[in-house]
C-alpha cells in the first residue's frame, strides 16, 4: 500500500509540474487553456474555474493541457484567433510545448539544490586502505593509513579527485605527495592499466596504483552559491546520463531487462519513503530529470515530437501536413504502448525473481 501511495505522490507531483509548465506559458502568450488534467481516462473529479476545467482522472500515468485551437483542423473564428494555440507564432508554440519538460528538469535541479544546501554531502576520504601486493603503490613504499595530499601538485580533497586525475593522466608517471605522521612525503609512481567496463557494459581502460580507500567519509557543508553550482553540475550530469542511456538503448548496447517501468518506480519510491524524506526527495529529483529528458525525445506524441514538427515548420515556412502528423502520431502511440507493455512485463518478472 505504501508503494502505491508513494508512486501516486511521485508521479502525480511530476505530472502536475510538467503540465504546469505548458499551462503557465500558454496563459502568458494568451492561449485559452480549456482543460488541465492530471491523469488520463475517466474523470474522478473536475472543477471549472474561470475558463479552464481542472480534472483529476483515473489513470495516473500522464496528464494533458488541452488548448483552444490545438488541432489546426478546427475552424477558428477571426475574433477568437488571438486565443488559439495554432495561431501563435512558431517561437511561442515552441516555448509552450518545451516548457513542460523544462519544468521537470528545473524541478529536479531545485530539489537537488535544496538537498545540497540543507544537508550538504559526504565525500570519501583520500586515505589509503589496503595495498595490493606487487602493485605500483607497494613498490613505491606507500603504507596503509597514508593520506593522499596531492598528485602532480594538484590538491586532493577526496578519493574521487584522485581517481579522476589518475584516469586523465593516461598512465603517465605521476608525482604523488602523501601525508604520513603529519609529514609530506613525495613519491614517483607509474600507474598500471586495467581493463574494465563502464555502466553501459562497454570496455574501457582505467589507470590505478593498486590501493583501495579506507572507507572513511567526511561531511561537506555548502553555501548558497556552492550549493547552486553543485546542483547545476549534478543535474547536468544526470541529464547527460539519461540521454546517453537512451542512445545506448537505441544502439542495442543497453540491456532492456534493466529498464524499469511504473511497478519498479512504485517499488523504489516505497523503499525511499521508508528510508527517509531526503532519500525520497532525491529519488523524486532523478525521476523528474528522467521525465524531462524523455519528453524531449523527437518521438511523435511526446513533447519532443511536437518540437520536431515545429522545427520542420520553421525550416519549411509552413506547417507539416496534418495527415502526416496524424500518421506519425499513431506510430508514436503504438511504439510507446508497446514499450510500456514491455517494461511492465519486465517489472512483473522482477517481482517474482
């Protein structure tokens, strides 16, 4: 029951924020919004306020904002054209449609900023744990509990800094300074190369010196500017990772069995809710960023599909033929429904494993 409730809260809030983006910019540009719905299918409750009907529908897997004149085949009276979506200029239509996924990306960044500002974050200390036998580190004379101070005169603040510098060095000899008994000791070490795989299962080279972290962590508090910069950086990395995941999936390099659907989201949302509000918010931010990126994909029916049509319209200086749009939208619907059925099937299989 908690999983279901957590799922409804996560999806409902993200859908609301997404549709709010469309709604606000439609109103800013003077478009009449006829309906604002959270969910699809039969109405559970609806309320008309001013000129808009606000609806809560039965199927919580999406939502929509119905704008006047959205269907360019509808006859629009001349005096009503100022309220029509299809009679706005191409830039205004582009902004209205793009606002939904952009609001999701912004929501993710805002939540991450709030978490960084209030909770800070933990880093892994650059303290040496175990040292592998016959490794470059052992041959150079490093000892357990040494603290990596700098590499090539670059200050090391945490373990991640060290890993990044080693990999950027492409195996070239490094000058390593460690802190031992309050003294700085310098070493020259040539890292060794190992073959490993990235998160997509693709082969990659890593450069190591043969040490593991001690496992000690330390807390970092952040000022408002620092939290802002870190949240933007983190949101960008998550956006890039989501986009790359889609590209790898299209290329067949990502195992579709690892793709989760609504059941898996419900399960993880329930687990995060039990772990605490901060974990739940962090999960919410990741899903929001994912939703924003996925909606920007140039697939008919999705916002990205509409943006694709508007781009063609800007290039050709005329709207894409409505019959072509409708045909492509039907293909998009079939694709999305097929994909949704597949991920739900995957989710069910995982539940019984």
